[in-house]
C-alpha cells in the first residue's frame, strides 16, 4: 500500500463541481460507503478521482487512496481477483480471491475507489458487503449509474454541470466557438468541443451528441469505432489493426481528434495506447453488426503476442516483456476466455493459458490464482490427448510450485494414463521429476530433469530450457554429491545477462555453499539474489530467498536474526500461498535450522519469531537485506582437515570405522551408489589410492593413529 495512492495522472483541467466535491468529501467523513450515482458521461469518474486526490493530501487515510476501474471487466466472477491485482495484492490462492483481499485489507486505513460498477452490481454488492464487514478501517467510494443497494450506502446523485461551468469547459477544450447546451454532460461537451465550428442544436442529450458525432464520421471511422468496441481494455496500434483487419492509423487518428478515442502514452514502451470511455464504447457496440469476427481476431492476435512473449522474455529485454504482459493482461485474459468459449479456438485458448505461465509473469506478479482459473477453464474444454496431457501436466507443476502436492498428484496420475507426444512428454516428465524431487526427495529425479533439459533444447524456448536447468541443478545440489553439484551450479551462472536468471544463479550458488561448501559465503549471495528479485517486482522468488537467508543466519550463529527471518518466511508463505513445508528437501533443511535456532534461543524463540512474522512486507524485505553484523556472529569453526566439508569428513570417519558403502548409505539416508561416489571424490580430493589409505588418513587427522 502507498500512502499517496495510485490515482491516474491528470491530463486535463478539472472545472466546476466544487459543491459536489465538498459533499462527497463530507459524506466520506461520516459514512463508510458512498456511491456517486448518475447517467453515463455525467462526470462520476472524474469527481471520484478528484475526491481521492483531495483525500490523499490529508491524513484521513493512513494507507492512502487506491482506485480500481471496472469498466473493462466483463466477468463478475473475476471481480475480487481483479481488485486484488489492481491493488498489487499477491493472489496465488485457488479461491475466488475475496479471502486474499480481506486478509490484506483488514488492518488498513484506506479509501478504496471502485469506478464503473453498474454492469457488475450483484458481484460488487457482495464484495463491498464483505469488505466493509471484515475491514474496519476501510471506506469505499463507488461510481455507478444506479445504487448498489448495500446496507449503509450513502447516495450522492451527480447533477449536470451548470451552464456557467459547461461554457467554461467547452471553451477550455475547444478554445473557440459558442458553447452549446448539452445537458451538462462533460463527455458530451468533450465530443462537441472536438468540432467547435459545426452547429449543434441546444438542449441535447449525450445520446443525441453521440448520434451527431457518428454522423460526422466517415464510414471507415464509424466502422472502426464499432470494431474497437469489442476490445475489453486499452490497446495499441498493432492490436487495433489486428482486430480491424486493416491499416487503421488514419481513421484511428481521426477518432482521437474527435474525442471518441483517448490516447495515452505507455510507461513501459513509450508508445501510444488507446482506449474508449464506457458510454462511447457502448454506442460503438450498437453500430457493430457482428462481433464474432473482431473477437476472433482479438483472440488470435493475443495468442501470437503471448507466444512471442513466452519465447522472447528470457533476454536482456525481460523487464520490458514483463511490463508489456502486465500492461496487456486484461486483453490476454479476455482473449483466453473468449477462445475457450469458442469451439474452433478452444485449443488456441488452452495453449495461451499455458504460454502465459511460460512467460513467468503470473508467478512473478503474484497472479497464479488468475492463471489457475484460466487453466481450470481449459481443462473443462480440452478433453482429447495430446493437448490435454500437456495441460494436465502443466497444471500439476503450477500446483507443485505452490506446494499443493495432493492436487498435483491427481493431475499427474490422470495425465500419465493419456497418450503423449514429444512436447507433452516434456511437460509430463517435468511434473513427474518435480514430484520425485519435492514429495519423495529422491535422487531419481535428477536424470529425469536432465532428460527434460534435452527435450527443451529441441522443442522449447531458452526460458523453458533455463528453468529446466535450474530445477535440475537444484535437485542435484540437494540430492547428489559435491562434484555433481559444483558442475550444475557452474552451468547456471552462464546466463547473467538476464536479471531473473542472475538472481536464481546467485541463489543457487548460495544453496551450494550451504550444502557443500562454506556457509559463511551464503548470506551475501542470498541478499544479492533477493535484491534483484525485488527490483524485478518478483513476488514468488523472495520466499525462497528468505528460506536461504534464515538457514544461512543459523549457520553463522546469528540466531536472533535467523528467528526473525523464520517468522517473516512463515508470513511470506501465507501471503504467497507457497508451502515450502510440502517440498521435502527444503523442509528437511528448514526443520534442522528451526531446531538449531530453538535450542539456541530457548524461551525467547516464540517471541522473536513472532516479531519477524509481524513485520510488514516491505519491513521484512528491508530487514532481510541488512548485512549480518560481526557482533551477531559466533566464532567460525576451525576448517576441517584436508579442506573437507562436514559431510565428507563424516563419511571418511565411517570408512575408518570399516563401514561399506551400503552401510554408510543406510547410516546417512543416501543410496549406496551415492555413498560410494562420495568416497571416490574424497580420495581424489586427498590424493589417496584406496579406502584403506583413507581410513589411515582419518585416524591420523583425528589423532587416533
């Protein structure tokens, strides 16, 4: 939450309406729900924005003012998730998203502005009721053409602009001409002001102004106006041309000059984006004879866009790609939904739903809940293999990423019984390998991941390949010997021109040092990984970085700091719905860390972990990024003889006791083959010819010879 809020930037002056503004602010001072009611185009949105700005300049709302525009939302089932996304609330849950909203807002002193509610009345009524009931510090300002009908709602009917204000607005917009009487509608005045030299009868309604405006458009402009009405959100020139099926720059520019289309600048690309206001879009829809073809073109255009994003994001342009996918998300979501509801486009929609996740956008942005909804919709539509096989496997991995292993197992079981192709084999083997890794902690996952890497190199994108390499390296580091882990860690560092992969390479290097090397090296590596993740706006990776930092601090003897990080990690898991406790290798190390910290802190442990859990998100991250002061560290343990790691020295001792590789494996819960590989690596490191020489070396090193 930001104290100042995130209201849209002012692009035009605000004229008049001082009495309405004062009334709105006054009502919000004593009521928790205020609805601005009035006809389309009467200025409700601008009054709500100006009220929000005025409130943000005061100390009335500690956590600021946030606005959510609902005009583009067509599906009422997506209301809670859309509001959460606009408020940048992480929503990886499988429920409708209302729970995450309440969980995030229940302790906030916030003004929430919900704009354009009239087409979602039942859904908005339900949402507002629960938010007001469960979030005591929340106040809500809505705009609608009719009341919500919620208990405690205070209505303020927005009147037409006065003649004096209407004239001032017209002259400000047009710069010349005689102001007509147009029912006091700011939108109507904007439309008329775009043609100040053309006569218009007085006392006309907005509908009449729209008819008058359409009559003055060329046939090409009217057709484009109608066609663009199918677009669910703002769009760029390429999308407009794709939906219209022709070059549209000239007629689109004419629509902008006529105030039918509003032009803005994208903060991501710097290029022009366009949108139509609600009443203008509704009028355009009435001009459209058949929406099916424009909607089909819209779906196909965004299918191509998502496919390109999935193939291209893993590059130095990754930040721009993530920004572009976020900017286009309402269009992408609508395109997937439309495609899945259209028989001939259903496979396209399912592929889009999977490709979105391949861009890593929904996990980075904390929108796995929305991704899951789309994938679930695709599962209902796609019934035939091999696409269903891929889809089920893809869904299984999304469940695994959140730690929902039960759901993942069901999906993998169904997918395994279906026919495969090389590309479905890639998805399914990946999910099967991840099950072996996360659920069973079995080293058998490593060769499966290696197989996936080879399949990715043949059939998938560089980003897919890197992700497979990351999982392969992670499993190798957790489950195999130091030599294999070292090789896998070195390979990951080769893609340092991509911030996302750079962060995970640093994280993985820290994991390697924690498990096989020098734990003192872990903390700075994990801090730098977390710093990159936060700069990217990544909401998924920081949970893993907090886990690594907590383990590192315990190894350093900074037990108070480790306890706070453990508390912060538990909060992060709850917020992100990522359950590390169901990922066996992570959980085993976390349990060891927790036991160590509990023993060191005694009765102080629950108090300190609670302090960490109570940190706000930004506070927790600031704390995690701090260096560990020397005063918090315990003295470093003396290096073990021969430069061996703790595990290697332990294995050498077991060899000295006369244990076979099978017996060593049973003692350490590793396979005999892995134990034998460890023994060979230790002998190579020490330059010893056989096990007898290793046993003699260990006895000498420990003073037993």
